């Protein structure tokens, strides 16, 4: 009888190890969330601060408004109309905060380093022209975000959405911004400064970096700004004449009939005459007044857009 003992050569099967299940997250009930009682007060403080900024309280028209293609809103501002339906401007305030930070940045660079000494001037106040009425008028002033004395260039920051940047890439800067840049150059030349370039820098409001910023730099051209000044003065003369001849209600009715922007206007929809319902008892008086034909004949003379041949 053999002493051989058979050996089972089959490899042992690994024992399956199960990881423990993670604990279930605790139930969160919305009942644990309290109605905010601090936010209303904090929001009111913020919105009051925004509404009382110098830009929000500005009564006279400025360089940033003269270039609009909305003749109706341009006339409404020249007439001193108050906005009837406008929320506190949160998005422009974001831009204001960026402007204030850049103002400190370039001012400190210009004052504190040999490399940039006296090169930059921030928030430079300039007079771009004057508005002449029959009985009143005023100088039109504005502040240039940044003037580069070395490059003889005006720089304007625009804190905008991705959609605006795409539009600018496709069609170029808006008429409003091109004329604003032209007016700033005019204001500087009136001070004896040299201006060679107008720069508009579109900075992304929602991006994580400046990689998607879109810079626009162009030779300074005073003609668009001069056209805007002439148009504003012509419109003001028409308005003063209508008011003196037929009274303020007729003037308001005439402004109501002026053409609106064919593109986009931030002010459209915020005036009293934009609240027309078609029901006479609820509509503003301007919508119910017949405007004499002699005043209606003036409307085609006011060009909404700048063309080199309509200076």
C-alpha cells in the first residue's frame, strides 16, 4: 500500500469583501430655514446707497448719453423727464465698483513708481461742449476713466455680459460708445492735450479671467462727437420752440411720437409715456393730445444714427 497522499492543487477562491455602505445623509427639512429678517434692511441700505450715487442723481445729460440711437429717450432726458418704472441699477453698480478699483490702481501707479510716473490720469473731468437752449443751457461734462499721456489715448472700461462681447466682436462698438469716446477726445483737445487713440475695453462681468475680454482701440475721430453735439442742440431748439408756442403738454406729446431705438436702449420702457394701455382713462395725457403737423414735420430732421455724410 502506497504512502502517497493526494494533494488538491486547486487555487483557493478569494473571499469577496464588501465595503460598508456609506451612511445616509440626514434629512434636511426646509422647515429649518427661517424667513430672512435681516435681508430687507440690508438690501434697503445697499439700494439707497446705489440710488444716491452722483451718477444716479445726475440731472444734466452727459457724454455717455449723447450718442444714443433712441431719439425719444434723448429728448426725454433733455426735457428732464423722470423715470417712472426703473429698478435700482445693480449691474451698473458692479461696473462702478470696478471703475473705482481701477481708479486707485492706476492713480497709485502713476504717483508711486518711476516707470509710470505721471503717465496715467484717472477720472479726468472734461468739458466736451455745451447745450444751448432758447432760455437756458449748460456745459456738457464727463469723466474719462483713464487717460494715457504716453500713448495719447483715452481708455474707457465697459463691464459687460458675454452676449455683449459677442455682439461687439460681430458688429463693432455701439454708436453710443463710439460717440462717447469721440466726445472725450474732444474734451481733452479743448484742454490742450494731444489725443491720438480712443480705447474701449470690454471686460467680462461673468467670466473667471480676463482671457475673454475684448479690447477695441481706434484712431481718435472728432466727427462723431461733433455730430452728436449738433444733433442735441437742434433737438433742444425744436423742443424749446414747441414749448414756447404750444405749451408743455404738446411738447410731451411730440416727444412721445419720436422714434425709439431699433437696436437696444436701456431707458426705453422706463418713462411715463411708455405705460400706454390703450384705455384713455388710464393713459398719460401726452398720448391723447394731437400734435400740430408743423411739429411732426420736424421729426424726420433728427437723425437716429451717425453717418459720415450727415455731420
